[in-house]
């Protein structure tokens, strides 16, 4: 049984380490690429450019959260939350804000598409309102996570007695360090994390998607066969619907794990096998959830023809530029050889 538990723990560490070091690195690159593509001229007069640029930045922050505080560094033995009482409070607050803000950015993007499809006459591209909405989301998420300031660094020590030159010397040894809170605060913050990262965004986006999809399907031919502006609206809306479906799928295992963890919190501490199994489930569900922060590029590439054309054009320009540089270098080399 002890070997089986050890294997579970090793598998848990391996999943967290390799996903955070390889998968997250790919996600960071894809988000940077997405931000770059949405700076193209064809996106500059739409709210979508601001939304996806901001979402890319928030997703990068969430993925860095995985590297610094959740998976990679903790697996390597570097726990930044136990440096001091202040770092415990800061890391606790940052971790929750970083993973919740992207979900609410999805809501803003979905509402923007909902308004453009269902109320086109009232819809307009007002950059100031967009930035105000995004700023409100940041402040809102920060405020609801303020209970994390009640977390504290819990240090357990042992007193060691040693005899030096017939003199008894007492010294203390740190046996464990943990960033924790009282049970009420810890349970409250865990429930709020599930609600504000997954459940509430899910409900809001589900309602908006049901109404928007009905309207979208009725007007699909009108959008698709219209002018270039109408086609943009078609591709943007199709992308948002696809992204929301992806959101639901990828966050579902993580939500299930949190419910199980809260339901069986007392039993987890009593059984090493149960704890090892829950830790493995946590590692898998967290990794799947973080895929949502890597999905913007993939979803846009598949669903948004305009995005895909810009990306392929960008790759083509890079190849032409590289070939031109190589050609100039080769010609310069030949001329130098002839002179010599």
C-alpha cells in the first residue's frame, strides 16, 4: 500500500511539473501571439481588439500563477507564500484574483457579443466604456477576495535540548510552515473561489449564450452574406460561443474537485491513500482548468477566419523577410569573394 501511495504522489508531482514547465510555456507563447495578431489594422475599430488583448494579458497572469505559486515552483520546493506573514497574505490574494479575472473578462466579451447580436441599434464601439468595464472587474474581484488578508503564516517548532560542555542548551527547530486561515475564513474563500471563477460566470454566460445563439442562428445567413463588417460580427460571435463552450468543458473537472475537497475535507486528513488520490485529482483538474488560459489562440484560429488570415499572413511575411535577409547575406558574401 505504501508503494502505491508513493507512486500516486510521484505521478501528482510529475503532472504538475511537466504541465507547468511545458504546457504553460506554450500557453504564454500563444497568448503573446494572440495579443500581437489583434493589433492588426482590421481589428482596430472594434471592441474585440481591446477585449482579446486584455484577456491575453489576464491569461498570462493566470499562467504565471501556475508557475510561481501553484505547480512548478512548489514542486521544486520553493513556496513563496511562506516567506513571511506579508507574503502569505499577498500570495493568497494574488492567486485567487489572477485566476478569477479571466473568467469575468469572458463574461464582458460574451455580453458585448450579446448586445451586438440582440440589440444592434444600441451597440457601439466606445473604448472608454470598455476600459471602465474592465477596470470595474479588476476592482470587483479584488474586493470580494479581501478576506484573504486574514490568512497568516503558521509556523510549528520543536524544542531541541543538547548538552554542550555539561551545559544544557535549548534550541528551536521549524517542523512545518503553512499559509492558512481559521476554518471559517478558509471555507468561505474556497467557496467564493469556485463561485466567482466557475459557477457564477458559467450561469451568466449560459443564459447569454442561449439567447444569443437563438438570435445568431436566425440571422446567420444575414451576417455571413453581408458586407465585411457583418462578416466580422459573424466570426466574432461564432468565436465567443465556441470559447464559452470550451470554458464550460475545461472548468468542469476543477469545479468537481473543489466540491469533493470541501465535502470530504475531514476524511482527507485521516487517510494517506485518500489524500494522495485527492492530490492527484487536484493536479489533473488544475492542469485542465489552466488549459482555458491557453485556449484563446486555438479557438480564434479555428473559429475566426479573419484571425486565421492575419496569422497566416504574418507567418508568410516572416518567411519572405527571412528569405530576403538570407538572399542579401548570400549576395554580399559572393561580392566579397569576387573582390578578394
